[in-house]
């Protein structure tokens, strides 16, 4: 046994430390993979496992019942209305807040974020208290024979509420970061308002806009709590797909039907995630 | 007045101020503010005595206790899971890292009803997890653990996504300096890294808590909804509506709204601290 020089001792110490770090890394990575497999991957896989428990024919039979098809159709209509409206809203908010200074600007930013932090159930109840029979606008609506609650307009309104911040919160930070020099230059050169937006602003924010729209659509398709308050939940009429899933599950928890319906929403979620990952790399989001 | 105008004018070279702000204010009023004000007026309008009576009824208090307990435990679980995931995703290179990163967003993308359905059937006695757990004498579905699992699942991304960017921005020189000065890995973590990520971490936990307290879709599937035992506050509000007890519903919704707004305020404070820390560090 030779005695180690000081240099060798330092090197050995560093070597041991690095080996220790590698061991820690391996343990932590393994822990992360195992917990994620149990917590997140398992539920996702289980949906498809149960949906295809009776093979593809059983799956198709479950999906193509008239009530489930109607629920899918209703969900598509709601999403098709909600997403463009909230894209337009997101652009308006971003333009007003990022390009101008006015009193209450900070407050407006906070208010736009509210739907993100409160329970959809609260949204549903608020709409009921406003538009319901005993609600503040109830008598007026009855007089003019306007139906909002327990029908399509109510479902759309609550979904608009729940998904309102999604586009704004993607586009606004980007427009703030980009600044307004280019747009001001365009105005100075004689561009009209819509030309400035179309040719200067839009190319810079289009990916963030698309990204926000994807998130908005994913949320709109899956909205449950708020819609369950205002939809009236009539199968084949006002049941959206998430509500239909609950109905099918409560009718018979062992059948394929609920899982087959849920699998369509799961696939939409996965497509949205893939789109999000692709857009992340383009729009430079973290 | 002229001074104020002069200060504002130069900023308004760009067109569209009236149009964009007008649209925004109209939309925000109709879609967000007026409904919430209706809830506040309705909840506050029933008078103090009745308000207190509804809030302090055993069923309401039980529901609030179940909600806060389950949400708090779910938040603690997510605090540690989120920290682990943020650490592993930013610090280590391994195969499947990008996929694991993308999977963190699944609970946001997946509709809550689907999450509820999947978790309930997974933990039911016929499910993959429920069978073995039941054999070991652990009841998850229709019990508090089920509510906790549903809340944990739906709020997974908050802590991960709050801590991740801060860890990425952290100057590696700080850690190397600590190491050179003889700090053990644990000392480096607790004395150098933890203080830097603390505001973001706590901010993520606050949002996670807010989300868990408001969660409805996933919980109603798994909870069994037994009054006094597994009935959460948002479900009780929903049940009151079904009974046409609009006052009862609006009072419970109002309490949940106040909780949510308070947590939003706290998380904003943490965000400001976190932003200040990040700017100061550069």
C-alpha cells in the first residue's frame, strides 16, 4: 500500500463525489419515472384498456349510439363557437394592454385571469343566478321568450367564461416582450390599422395565437363542472360529451360505453398535447 | 388635465385603442364580471343571520372540512412530487426526458370527467390498483384517499411548471462555488438552491391548493359523495341547486369564491417575490 499524495487524495475525493452524484441522479430519475407511471400514465392507459375490452366492434357500437353521437356533435358546436370568440377576445385584450397605458390596466389583467383561478362550479352558479328563473334577468328573459339556461346558449356562455383567459395569457406576454416599435414605424409609414395588425403584429404572434387556441379548445371540449350546472343534462339534447360520460358511467359502471366516450376526449387531449409540444418549440415558450 | 393628456397622447400613436379596450371591457363585463357580481349580490343579499346559519350548519362545515383537508394533503403531495419532477427534468439528461416533460401537462389537457372516470375505475375493487389495495385493507374509492388522489392528479402541473423555469435559470456558478467551498450536496441544495426556488415553489403550491379546492369533475366520480364524510363543498353547492335552494348554493359558492380570490392574491405575491429574485440574481 503506497501512501497517496495530496493531489491523489483530492482526485479520489472528487471521484467519489461524482460517483455519489451519479447514484443520486439514478435514484431520483427512477423515482420520477415510477411515480409518474403510477400517477399519470396508468389512468391514461386504463381508459383505452377498458374502452377496447370488447374489441373494436364493441368500441364502435358504444361510440355510435345516437345519444353519444349527439353529445359529440354538441361538444363540437360549442367548441367551434367558443374558440374563435375567445381568440378575438385574446387579441383585443393583448392589443389594449400591451400597446396602451390607461388607468386600471393592472386590474384588468387580474380580472381576465379570474376564470382561471375559480371553480367552474362557481361560474355555473353565477350564470344560474343571473339568467335563471329566479335570477336577476329571469323576468326579462321570460317576457321576451329568450331561453339561455338549460340550452345551447347557456352551455356556450359558461364555456366562454371558463376558457376566456387561455388565448390572452399566451399572446399578451409575447406582445409585451416584443414592444411596439415596428408597429409604430408601420403607422408612420402610412399603414392603416388593420394593415398594421395583419402584416406587422400577426406574423409575430401567430404561433402563440394558435397555441392559445389549442389550449382553449382542449379546455372547451372537456368542460364539466360549469356546464353540468347550466345544461340541464338531457341526454340526446343538452348533454355534452363529458356529461354523457358521467351519465353512461352512472347507468352501468362496468360497461364499455363510458370508457369508449372518454377515449375520444382522451385522444383529443393527446393531440392537443402533441400540438402544444410542436408549437412550444416554434413560439419559444418554456 | 392637459398634462395628463400630454402624457398619454404620445403612447397612442397606434390605432385601435377605443376598439380593443371597448371590446375587452364589454366582453369582460358580460362574461366575467356581471355573473360574479350577481353571485356576490345574491350571496350577500340574504342577510347576515341566514348567511351565518348556512355557513355554520353541520353539513356545510363538514363539506368545507373535507375539501380543505383533502386539498391540503393533495398540495403537500404535489409540493414534493412537483419538486422532484422539476429537478429531474432540468438537471438530468436521460432517454425519454422530453416525453416525461410533455406528460406533466396531461392533467391539464385531460378533461376532469375523464380523469375522474379513469381514477375511479382504476382504484375500484375490479381495477388495476384497487384489487391489491383492497386486499391490503386500504379503501380508496368512496373515501378520503380517493378525493386526495383526484385532487393530486388534476393539479400536478402547477408546482412542476412553477419551479422548472427558476431551476433552469439558476446560475450554475453558485452551486459550483458552494461545492468548492466544501458544502455537501445536501447543504448545497438546502442553502443555495432551495432559497432561490422557494417563492416559485410556494407560489405553485398556492395555485395547486386553489385548484384542488375548486375541483369538481374528477372528485364527484371517486368521492361517493356521502354527506359529512366525502362530500366536498363544490358538490354541496351543486346539490343545493338541484334542490332549488339557490340561496344555499350561492352562499357556499361565495365562500369558495372568497377562498379562491385570497389564494390568487397570495400566489400573486409569491410571483412578484419570485420575479424579483430572478431579476436580482442576474
